């Protein structure tokens, strides 16, 4: 990925991956301040969304750092740190 990627770009990728894993989620209704669980994601869904997003961004974030993330906005910030 390029260094010009913005937080909004990352949030869009997270939303896309959330949509691919939770087929009944409304992407337009996803607020960055909400958690994936708020949209019906279970633990396995969350792992898949996070993994798919990291693959797409070509980054690796330690699990210990991901455990502190509470919502989509914080997840995007964490991914941005590793770009």
C-alpha cells in the first residue's frame, strides 16, 4: 500500500471486509465509533475482518496491540501506525 493512504481509506477497507464477512450488514450504517460486535460480528468474524484488512494493507500488527482496540475508529488508527 502507499503512504498516502488516509484513515478514511482504511475505514473503507474495514467496512468492505465487514460486508464480505457479515452479508446482512448495511455498510452505510457502520459508524467508526461503533465496534464490529455492534453490527453482529462474532469473534471469528472479527478475526477474519482484521486479518483480511491487514493482508490488503500489507501490514502486521501484534495481537497484544489489537486487544486494546474497542471500535472501528481505533482499529483504523492502529493500522495507520503500521503503514
